C-alpha cells in the first residue's frame, strides 16, 4: 500500500479520467500535468524545508539551537521569511537592463524544475523515464549558468559582474569532472536511462565499484551548486553577494531557493548514480522505495551542509587549479581503469 | 596522507553536531545570576533610618530621599532612585550603616514609558503620630513621655512638613 502510494494515486487518477469517457491522449496529458505540478509543489516546499534544515544544521554545529520561535520547533521560520520577502518592493537599479534583470530570477527555477521531471523518486516514480535521462539532466542542469550570468550582467554593477563571471568560469570548468565522473558509472551500467542504472545497482551500489568517481562527482557537484567551500560566486567578504547583489525581496529569494533546489538535484543524482537509487540496503524491503530514496538524498544533503560549515572558502586560482589539474586527470584515469577492468572481467567471463 | 585535514574537519563538525548546545532560551530559562550581582535595588524599610548616607555616597545623585520628622524620629516618606542615571557602582549599598539597602538578582528593569523608569522603593504617607515600637507593657509609660516631647518640637515641625502631617488627621487625635 505505502510502497505504491504515489503510483496508486496516478493509477486512480487515470481510472477516474477513463470513466469520464475523454480520449486516452488527453487523459495521459492530464495525468502528466498533475505529476509535474506535484513535483513542482514538492520542490518548492522542499526548498523551504532545506533552508530551515541548513540553518538548523549550522546552528547545531556551532553549539546553538537555531530557529525555534516561529511555529513548532521553528518549522515555519522560512515560510515567515518568504512571506516577508514577497511583501518587499522590487528595486531595479537605475542603469540595469530592466527586462533581463527581471527575467533572470524568474527563469532560474526553470532548469531545476525541468531536471526533476526525469528523476525517479521511487520504483516507477519518474514522471518521464527518458532513455537519455542522464544526458538530459546534465544538459539542462548546466543551463542555469546562463541565468546567473543574465542576472549578473543585467544588474550593471561591478560586484554582480565579477560574481557572475566567476559563476560562468566555475560552473563551466566543473561541468567537465562532473560528467567524466559519471562516465565510469555509465560505462558499467551501459545505459543513460536512469531506471537501467538503478536496476544495475540491485546487488552492488556503484559507490563501492566506483568510489573515486563518487568523490569526483560529489566534489564537482558541490562546486556546481556554488556551495561552500566553492562559494566564490557569492563570496560575501569580497563581492557582497555576487550576481545577487542588486536583487532584493522575492527576486533574491528565487535565487536563494533555486540554490537549494539545485542541491536537491545533485544529491538526487548522486543517489541514483552511486547509492542505488530507491533500492533498499540489507534487504529492508518493507520500507517503501521512495522513503529509501529520500533517506539517501537527505543524507547527502546533510553532508553538503556539513561541508559548508566545516571548510573555509578557497581562492579562485585554487578553484581552477583543483578542477583542471586534479579532478579532470583523476576522472580520466578513473575512466581508463574502469575500461581496463571491464575488459579484464569480460575476458575472465564475469 | 592528502586530505587528512579535510576528514579531521568533518569529524570535528560531526562531533559538535551532537554536542550539548549552549543556548539559553532567555525568557523561558535563565543563566544562574552570580551571588554578588548588581541588580535591582531592594530597601529593607524597617531597617532604614533615613540617614541619607546613601544619597550622599551616590556619584550620580540618583537617590532622592524624602523624609519627615514624626515625633522624635526621621520618618521616610519616599525613597526614589532615578535608575536611568545609576551606574550600579554599589557605593550606596556599601555606605549603608544599617545594612538596609541591597542588590537583588533581578536585572530586568526596562520600562516601556520613560516616566516609569525611576525606581520607587518607598512612597508612603507619614503617620501623624509616632508609632510605638516598645513592648505593650511599656506603652503606657512611653506615651505620656513622647507626647510632651512631640509638643516641644511642634513649633519647628509645622513649618517644615505641615501639609502632610496636618493634611491627613488633624482633628482625629487631639494635640
């Protein structure tokens, strides 16, 4: 029952629509729409929750309690914050490019939401199970660079410009180790389809066969979301808030929430590629698959947050050097070794 | 080994995550206040003899004492501290001969209105007649004794404090 909770809801909706006598194509379109809206709502609520979680994690690691006044245990803190930000005036700098300036925070959520359409949250729980799922995800996710750049450029401020230039440099150069890290997994699984990759991990998670690839992917992914220790983009002590400097109110909140949605994307991706997706470890099948997926995802999100509150920010030259001199060669070596290993196993007859 | 420091850092934050939190959620819970804390003043009115040493000791002229003579004794009708000027140095508490003025551990003296800031420790009317502090047996002796003395001082008294002393009960007790 619980296992197929969401699949059951979709089936129920389908049969309900079938009873109305409308054409099957329209029914399917409505079901798909409902799925996508459900994912949208889920992501937005989750982004609010993650802001709260981040503040709690930060507080706990600094021997504080964190937000605890608004709502039970402070759970409504981010809701209150967003309510306040919505009520604020949107200030547009005098020399800003108005259209692009306003468009950037609106569009920043688009790649993130598009990416979530292909993520399988549980058994048969992907809205769309695309056969080039991983490729689609990587291609769309890297689009968000553009919107950071739009925001930074349109603000017509030196801090925004420097920040957005850093975004572009950082995200483009970390895209490479990210993809190369995933390549080892894709070589073993032999597919770009997410459900196939998860199915290939039924017995052994890829984190055990590809540990270096996992580290490379995770490091690059943290850099890709502009999180500490790679948060040069919004290095507060240097360039105020990077591309967000000129934004206020809800426009800023959109960038802020998009950051957390992006963390969710990369952690969901890491779960799918390395932690066996929705597969239950140790044969604990009685817990629904989607619960396992979220447990793994949140464990990774916790690690991302822990990284932020542990490490100091690195320098720009260190950032670039680390990507091009360490991660990329390591990822290439990993692919090379994986290829050799696969050939050896094939020769043995595994 | 490369990356050892990174792991060590993560271990520290992980340990801190489960460590005891230092936050004291103020209105609900409080830090213990130290023994000799300089908080809100408390005056033991029965001990106070209205000598005015504390008012003299105060560097900021915070303390205002209003007193009247009732019978032979000084009777304090008002002890007001303009606490907004107080620096909590403690000279008034030190100077008190009768050990009547104390600090309490209450540090919450903020007020919404400015007029509420002065700390009124005593505000009362002086009795028209000196109170009997002796034993009931001695009462009878004390009374006639005190009366003539009060009478003797009468000429001086009305000039100073006639309003309060006379205002309340002029005709009730015969003079």
